[in-house]
C-alpha cells in the first residue's frame, strides 16, 4: 500500500501546477460559489459541529465552508504534504 500512496503523490505533484492555475482563477471560484456551494449548503447549519474535509488540498474549500459556518470546527486531511 505504501507504494500506491507514493505513486498518487507523484501523480498529483506532476499535475499540480496546471490544476492550481485553473482552480483559483475568478471564473472557477465564481462557478464553485454559485453552482456548488450555494446548492450544497442550502438549508444546512454546521455551526458548532465538527467537520472533516477529506482530500482538502490547499484548504480553499475549507475556507469557503468556514465563511458560511464560522462556528464550525474543521479538520482537513490530504495526501499532499
């Protein structure tokens, strides 16, 4: 299993710069805000809750989550270092 994890890290490292360029541009952030987050969190309240974000990467989604639920406690887990 250790070699599989290492292969995943290498693969992600190889594509990270392209992924990073497009994930944080204004169009992508607006898209996530309007078509993902607004729909996903509609009617929910995670304030005061413990939340785990798996595959959190750089934590952008965690920050977006906390902007909606500032009293939530969030822990992020990712394969990257």
